[in-house]
């Protein structure tokens, strides 16, 4: 075993004087895999071992963190950035209310609290009573509330508990009125949320087999079953509702229709919005599950039903989305009735409130909301307070009101109540964020990518900024899984702009900004389009003199971490700093771990064909690091309990980067402890993390 002395940090001169760093000596092993006759070396395979189980990986992590901490603490601006972040964070962050039975439910993260407190109120202006206070669940804030599911009558709420950011959750049941927990406890659930039956007597949930000893945070999750739990009974008495052992990679979500007549099971293979749908008539105890939709070709989201008529949001024959009515007795597409036709804009979500469809659209990435009657007649637009993002618009079909939040890059979020009968929006809560919108500018621009595709990008900066090529710039993107990056306030980015940065967010192909076609244009064999779009954004910012090569810092997380890793390998000369967070860095082995199998829809798999193997290898960040290349200063980010994108991705990438790179720029990895893929992080960890990222960017774009 390597001694600690071998890991000691050696810094010559000050941080800003290009330090020489002695990195931990990561052993290189003779691991070679063969794909379709092609041999591929993987010298850092041992770094895939679970850090909680492997002493050698744990020691490597410890000393990498020592090196990174010493570097970051030596950046002069780091403390000033943290102080400003703390100052801006010190206000109450209020969530969108929702109505459940006799109570309104609303979350508020007070000032510097690690987590939001969830309140219940008999009226909107009534006394707030605490329903959940996760700040009391642990001393260090690493235990968090991870979801709530209310029974139809609002009497009970199932709530998830997340420890150290893991995707494995414990679910408990609380009586809302009394605030007391029932004895029912559901441990070790993953990628599921309890779905109540309409009587409030119990709920459906998904269950994976228990992983082998020592493999809880690395092993694949397959063979899901749908179970039903009745309140008051032991979990051992839960009955199995559905399984499909012939298809161990299928995923299931179960729920009853709001009249309690039918049970629906939605089936997916991965992360694509392509579903099969089963239903069962609960009035007939002998009935079997029957397919409403039998192929994985399109998306289907059940909105409501009137007996045998089901209302779905779907992209079948409508890539931008539409609303249809389906008779379950005659479910063939030729029998559907179109209620809300496809528009030019992307249909981003639909709810039924007040017997009306609330349809949320994206028009060039900004929110539009339209109201339609249940019969599909247009009623009115809901006018947004500006150009930005509206979120919320939930409720039940019998509610007369809904609630939403609105924000933009230079507008902190405010909360509104919308009267469904009068069409009136009323401001309930204006954000108390310490931001003066008059000091900032946000513009949306469109640039041409490599193949001529027009790609949108939001660019924000302080008023008075000169376009002379001297401005440090942060470029952020994601580009995958049909996820849209919509404009919203970020106090962290406010700090960057106050430090002279231009902040740009690119709406890359692979996202959902322009419907399923936009998503399809950035997945599988078209993934390079995503990287070309991001590179094109950097080139545009340089050409238009917002910034210059070497003054751009690039940031992205998860699939966005893959993005950062790929583009820093392909065009390293463009960037001064790169921060890939919790990224998918080994594209040949990602589907061997935890949730990785879900992403095969998006990326493909090296196992499926020689062509796909070659394509994945061509851009896999880990495999494309080369010696004698001047990579930008890099800080890889991950966490020890990330069981979504296992930290082995980042460990291996950092180890190989430190091995091949021979220049003077820092090649660091920051490994958060008692944290996962991102959710559930307490305020204390978030502020430290953001301060480290932005200090690293400031230091390396001077």
C-alpha cells in the first residue's frame, strides 16, 4: 500500500503562478477488454471499486482531496466569493403552494437553513404549522426529504428520506392533521414514489431485489416488481401486483385512475419517453392486464379519465405534443379524438384543473401557458410576468385555483395564485433575493452550429460590459435526455457576473427545447451534434468578442459532465477552465453500474454493435485523453455516495488526466463526502461547492 508521504502536495510559488503539483500515484493495471476484435486498455479499472468498501480507493480519494483543498484554499478570491454567496443566500426561498384535502402545503427554506421546512395551512393566509422539518433529522444536514405523495383525500402523506444523497430511500407515512407517523416503514426503495389507491387504504410502489453484500452503491438495478402495501400491515404481507421476469430491464410505474376504476402500469426500458401502457379493470377481480399501448414508440401521460375515456398527453403523430381522448374499449389510434392539436411550440406539460386543460408550452425556451376546455376549445392564454420560466400549474380537476412561480436569469422567482374562473393572476410572494435586475442584462441569441442548425443561447452579464474580448465567460450546457434548460435565477451566477463574468447557457440538441426531433438530433449516433453545438457556442462568443480563447470556463453536470469531458478533449485550446461534475466519462462501461442501463436509449451500448462501440469510443472522455495535449485547467467533481453516475467514472478520468498531462495547469478532482448525485445537499455543502467551482474558474480565466 502506498504511504501517505507519496501523496503530499508540492506547490512551487503562488497559486496564480502555475503551480507544480505532485499528484497521487495511481497504480496502472494490465486490464484489457475486447470489443468486436478491438482491444481497449483500462489501466484504472480498480478505481471502479466502491470507495466505502475499498481501502486503496479510499486512500486515493483522501489524498486527492488534500491536494485539491490546498489549491482551492490558496486562491485569493475564494473567501470573498464564499462570503458573497453566503450574503446572497440569506433570505427565505419560498416554494409553490399546493392543495391536498383540507390543507395547503408549502415549503420554505429559511435563510441559511440546510433544508426547506414543509408547512401546512388551513387557508393561504392562515397559520403555518410544520409538517416536516428535515433540518432536525441530522446534525450535518446530510439527511433530506426526498419526495412526498399525498393520498387523494389529503389525510396521509408518504414521504421519502434520503441519506448522503443516495438514490436508495426510506419511505414513511404521516397523518397530515396530527403530524404523527404511522408504524409503516418502507426501506431500500429506489426510483419509485408511492402511488395511493383512491380509498387511501394503501399504495403501489416499485421494488428491486436487494443487492449483494457490498454492492449496494454499484450493482445494476434490474427485475423490478410492482407491489401493493396496505396501511397497518407488515411489509412482508405486501402483495405482488405485476412483474415481467422475461424482461428484467423493464421499469414500471403503477397508479389508479382518479375514479378508482382502473389500474394503469406504464412501462419503459430506459430514459426515453417511449412507453407501453397496461390497464386492468378493478371492478372485475378476474380481469387481466391488457395493453392500451403495446410498443415502445411514443410518450403517453395519463391526465384524467371519465369512466372508459382516458385523456392522454402524447407525441404519437405529433413530435411537439398534443392531447387526445382514448376509449379503452377501442384504444386504436384511428379511434382517438384529438382535443388539443400539436402547435409549433413544444408541449412541455399538461394538468387538468377546474375541468380544463392547462397546457404549458416552450416557445424558444420560454414559457407560454394556454387554457383549453375539456372538449378542446381554447379558453385563454395565461400571461406571464415577463420572458422567462413559469413552473407549477398543478391541482385537481375540481380545484378552482392553481399556483405558479415565475423567474428568469435576471428576475428572482415570485409566487402567483391563478384563479381558473376569472383568469386573474395575483402576486402572493415576491422574492426577497438581493438582486437589482436593472444592473444586469440577459439576451437570447441564435448561432449556427457546425451543420448550419440554429441553436439558442442565453447570455447574461452586468450592464456596461464591453465586448472587447477581455471578459471571462462561463459556458454551461447539458444536451440530453430531452431535458430543457429554461431561464431561471441563480444567486451563484449573480456572484460570477459581479466578478466580471459573462454567463452563457446553451440550449443544445439532445434537450427537449424543440420537441422530440430536437432530442433525437442529439442522441446515439448523433451525439456529436451536442458537442458541436457547444463548441460552436464557444466559437461564437469568441467571434463576437464577448470573450477570447482561454478565458472561457465550461461547466456541466451528469450528462453535462460528459459534455464537458468530451469538448475539453476535442477542442482544449478554446477553454481556460473545465469543470465536469458527476459526469459519465467511460462510455464503454457506463451500463454496467446502478442506473447506467437506463441510459442505453440515449447513448447506445458498446455491446450492441461494432458500429456503436466505435462511435462511443470516438468521443468517450476517459479513452480519448492523450499525452502532449495542452488541456485546460480542470477540476473534476464527484461524490462518494453517488449511486446514479458512480464516482468511478470521475476517478478514472482524473487519474488518466493526471498521468498524461505534462503541463503546468492544475488537473484536480474534488470528491464530496456524504453526498450523492446532487439532490439532498445541505446549504452548507452547496455554498462550499459553488465557492470552490467559481474560485477555480476565476483563477484560471485571468
